[in-house]
């Protein structure tokens, strides 16, 4: 496939293993990995690429299981040309590859409150895509607009309202790649914001297995949000509670385990395959349904082909 790729200024790598690009450290290769130099490079690539070739935008792999058979088509991974962070009053403009934690820290120095992003292990592009949030605040609460490159290469600014952001979800056109976001951040005292983030990190490290190979929360909280995705819609029922009630804390399959410290963290305890992780997650979903008639929904994205299912 690499011979049919358009000319680029960035980097095209054929048959690129993806395991080392995900926090879970599992998964097969991409047919082609494309790391564009900048927005123009990405735009021209998508405009020229055969429309039948699938594309998958990938961040830092913090909320992702790549299946063992790898990903067909082109995986697009944004890098340095997409990680800028700029401020204009209470407006924050961030590239899609900017780390959530970096945006929160730099905003705090400017006296802008995006502290909820501090403990989210991902990028701004992923935060938009999944309406990431914690501590009662969500990306939908501060997002003004996103810049995306469409599958045909067109660069478009999309108002936040058009993304239909809800609990851990948003709606984007098929094949669109988020390249930047504009946020409206509340003003606050920088010293107070810094102290809040220190406290958040301490609480996270106390309650979550931050030293283990996980992809964050595995399942959405069962009741979730209503259609707005706002904090006042959240319900009290937590995924870890129904997993515990089903007796699945510490459950194992191959090298996968439901973490003992926090049972909603699916963990690669050593040598796990993507199939181990996904199959254990599906077993947990079955046991929870058998126990409480609650159907857990995956929060971690699972993409690609299982071994033996890869198209010719």
C-alpha cells in the first residue's frame, strides 16, 4: 500500500507496529502510519488519498485497545505540528496533539481554569472526541469550536453545538480529523488553580492504578448523562460498583486483570494480548448483566482486526 500513498512532507511508515504507541502496549500494525508535518500536509494528503482507503486518527493511545490483527488503511498520528497552545484573554486555542495536562497547567499560569483537564491522560483531540471530563466539568462545558480536516482534505471550523456532545461522546463526520480546538475558560487565581491541581493529582494517585498499564476507565458509568453531557445530569451509579457487585474485581484472563485497586481499570499485568483484554472486558459485561441486569458500555475504544480477521 505504501507505493500508492501521496507525496508528503511528513513521515509515512509501512506496516508500523502500534503496540508501543498505546498505553496498553498491545496490538498489531497499521498498514501505513502517517505523521503529517502540519495542517496543510494533512489536508493535501487526504485530498489526494484514494477515497476507498480508510483512515483512523490516533492520539497518544491512552484510551485505546488496538486489536492483535492491526488496523487496515492509514493511521494518522499528529505530532509537533499540532501541539501549540495560545491564549487571548479567556480564549484558549490548542492543537489536537496538545496534552490535556499541559493545557491545564499553562492555562492556570494565565489565570484560566481548565483544571479538570489536569488528570486526564490524553490529548485535546481525544478530549473533544470523547467529551472527556472529571470533577464535575467536561469538555462540552468550555468548548467553543474545533478545526477539522475532512476526509476530502477540506479544512473546516465546526461550532461546538454541531458536535452533539453527550456523555463520553461527540458526533464528527466520517473520516474527519480534529486538528485544533478553541476553548472559553473561566478566570481564576493562578495560585488557587495550582493548589487545586496538586490536590487532584494526589487524590488520583491515591485511588487509581496510575503506575499500571491501563487505558483509563474501561466502562462508562451505567446511568451516565442525559443528552447534554453536562455535570448536573450525572447519576450516582458507578461502573466500579456494579463490577464489584458481580465479583469481578481482580478477575483475570491471560495477562489481563480487572485492577484490584480500582476495578474499572482493565490492566495489562504483563504479556496480555489485545484479545485477552477485550475478552476479559466482555466477560465482565456478561457477569455484570447476569448480576444486576445492567449493560456496561465500553469507554475504551477498541479498533482494528482480531487475529485471523484481517482483510486480504
